[in-house]
């Protein structure tokens, strides 16, 4: 069974010791010292890790998850996080999740939430050498499979007129839809960053 935990485990540890704004996902969404943290619409919430990290760093984050099982696990984990005073304080009410398919609701949500960043981290096919995947990610993969329509979601995200669209990709994959203005390289993944000025 997929049970997520924002209080202890990896995320609790990362919140307490995990590098703050220096974390790759924080840099990718444009979190900077002295600037107001951006409002982020996470189109692919999954295990909620990126959403949690960004919210605990000051971003208002709304996460969408289309799998009912995963969405229920996210809401349950968030409810439990709110009963732990230090985690609740760190989140400051800035994190929320919704069971929805971003492909269906994105334009409507962009209009109502007015996010500064759209974040897309779909389920890519497993890498040949990725046997040591953590338990939660293995359960998530069993639940949702591969997001074969992910490029459609990136295309839709790029059409929304939001200033910044961030797409997490396997390090060596070809960029989707068009070349991004920036790429932030990690060991096995990278962030493609598309910028628009309105
Ligand atoms: C790789 S996981 C995301 C991991 C997440 N960034 C984290 O930090 O835990 C991708 C998730 O996006 C969800 N997803 C994919 N396409 C979606 C869509 N169009 N709308 C909502 N959720 C979607 C999948 O069901 C899956 O749970």
C-alpha cells in the first residue's frame, strides 16, 4: 500500500537538514534569496516530494494528481503533517493537493490560481540501471505506470502564458516540444526551464 509521510523519513530529514534554497528543484523554480517565493502549480504531484520541499521553502504550491490512489495518499499525508506542529509550521498552510488530470483542468486552474511557475515531472520509462529505486517510487510506478501523454501536458503548459515552466527530464533525453532557454543538469535527471515574459 502506498503510504506517504511528510513528517519523518526522507522528507522530514530533508526539511531539517536538506540544503534549503540550494536544492535543485528550488533553483529550477527560481527561488532566490530576498525575492518573494513563486506560486507554483505542480501538474504532476506524485509522491509530493517536490511540492513539499517547495512549500517548506516558502512557495505556495498546489499539486494535481490524476491517480485516485496517489491523490488519496497525498491528502492523507498532508492531513497527518498538519497534526505535527513543526511540520505544520514549516508548511504554513501553503501546500494543497487536488485529485485531477492536469490535461483537463490546467487552463481553468491557471486562470484562478495565477501561478508564476508550472512544474511538470511526469513518470518517464525506467532507466535500464535503475534497480535500486526506493520503495515509494516502486509502488508509485506500479500504480501509475509510464505517463505516455506527458509531452501533451508540456505542450499545454507552454501555452498557458505562465512566466516559467519547469520540466524534469531524464538527463540525456531530447527536449520536448521545443528547446528550453535553460537546462539544469543533475546526475541522472535535468530540469528544462522555459521562460516567458508577459
Ligand atoms: C514522477 S511522479 C512525480 C513525482 C513528484 N514530482 C515528487 O516529487 O514526488 C509523476 C506523477 O504525475 C502524475 N501525473 C502524470 N500526468 C498527470 C496529469 N496529466 N495530471 C495529473 N497528474 C499526472 C502521475 O500519476 C504520477 O503520480
